[in-house]
């Protein structure tokens, strides 16, 4: 499981980072969909999963142990790439047990089974992202412009291995 550190930005600081970091090594136009997870009795499990589509790829993500401290968001995450076309079939669907069956061999669904007993998923919403990826020292920094129905948000994110000393990264953020 990776550790993800995020910091929300205002538009001025978002634009300033491009001056500091230079040209990105990658730009991704992402479509993100979130799902609630239910057990067999219909109870909502305490975590959510995300499907992220970009560049003909789909990444399934399970987020865990989300903490916000001093304005910095930190969470664990487990993710894996899954079949793009198959995953698209579940967008907009409610109470869908077939998703769990379809992707039962994925690292994320197996991780879910180790923690909970998932039975079905329910699509609860989506948004679009424009992600600029930068190489900074030994890290990949991801600078996002997120487009919601109600407005635009900006943030910087870095993912770390749990053994990494994150003090240096937190200082940058």
C-alpha cells in the first residue's frame, strides 16, 4: 500500500508551481468515478473505490485511513490497472454485484476481501481532472486541476512508499 500526501492550492499557487517546476513529464486528462461498497446484507462498507480512466487505461483504487492534519491530506491506497472496456460497463450502474465478480482476481478486490466482505458497488459520482506530472528529486509530483459540477479545485500530490521518510516532501508541500 502506498501513502498519498495531498495539499489543496489556490489558483495563484497552482500557476506558480509551473514556473518553479518547469515542463511536466506527462499530462493526463482523467475521468474519475467513485463507488460505494455494500456487503451481502446491503450495509454500506466504510470505504470507497475509484475507477480512473485516462490514456485508454483504467486504474481501480481503494483508499484507506484518510487523515487531514495541518491542511495536508494523507491516505493509504491500493491500486491496480484493470480492463478499460470492462470497467466502463459499470459507470452509472447501481447495486452492481457483477463488478466484484468481474474483478475478483484484481489486487484491489482481493485486498477488499481481506478487510471486508464486499458484495456490490453503487456509482455515486464523478469528476474530471487535468494532471501534470513532474519529476522532483526522486519523486513524482502530480499537480491537478479538478473540474467539479460546482467549480474548480487545485492540488499537489505525491505518493510515497510507507517506508519513505516523508518529512522532506511535507516540507515542500
